[in-house]
C-alpha cells in the first residue's frame, strides 16, 4: 500500500465567480447570501457536506450551513442589514431630478445643416 500524500487532497465543491448585484450565490439550486461589500468583485465559493463559505481577497465574507433541500434561500441578517444600509446611502447620494435647461433650436437651423436651404445658422430662411 502507498503512503498518504504530503498534502491532503481538496474535497468538496469550489468555484470562483463575480458576485452579482443581488449579493447571492447559487449552489445545488439553493441561494446563499454574501456580504454586499463584495458586489462586483471576484469571490470564491467553497462548500463541503455541511458548510458553505465564500471568500473575497482571502477574507471570509459569508458562512452558511449547507442546505440539502432544493430552492431554499439562506440570508444572513447581517448581510440584509448591510444591503439595506447601502441602498439608503445610495438614495441620499443621488441628486433629485430638477429642471434641466435645454437649448432650443429653430427648425431652419436643421434645414441649413442638412443642406436643404442656404444661409447662415441663426438667420431666418427667406
């Protein structure tokens, strides 16, 4: 019989992806929340028979117990709270839509630009 290798083999599931805006990752038909500060960044999901962990830049950003039922959504309350806070902060940063000053041109300027009439811009066509 051969001796055991110096490093144990990697077991379980492991994949890397970019975290979408909804800050959830899907594994085996179940969705697991990830801290929203990792949105848009590359994360690595590692799962075994009992745990699902997500890392971003080597930092743990999510840890959930593995769910074996299908179509479940696991949400960490801290992830939901952080996402709600980010949404509120975003709404206070956006300027309120006000009156926009738009320059208005006469139709004769477009006729002149397209070569339909002759003259200088701003002059009335005769």
